[in-house]
C-alpha cells in the first residue's frame, strides 16, 4: 500500500462526511489529519530567507549591540 497526500477544501461538515463516505465505499483506508497545512506564501518567505542566508546575505549582531539594533 502506497500512501498519497490529498488536500481537500470542504465548505462545511456535510462535504467532509461525503468525502469520508466516498472513501469508505471504495474500501480505501484513510486518515484525517488535524494538522493544518502552512500558508504557501509563508513557506515561500522562509525558503527565500534560507537561501539568502546560504548566499551570505545576512547581518550579524553582537549580543551587546542587540538592544540598540532593535531600537530598544
């Protein structure tokens, strides 16, 4: 058995139940994840930031300079 990920966007509880009934009717084992997927825009920002760090595009701040750097 090979698992696959499918993301559905039901509008209400009746649609969730319909999807469950469909899967059961086809005798497909399934599970419903309680985890919410990350916002794709947020993921893109994180990946961009990681790449910038790898490219050396970052600023180092000494611990003693941190408050002045943050404007505190």
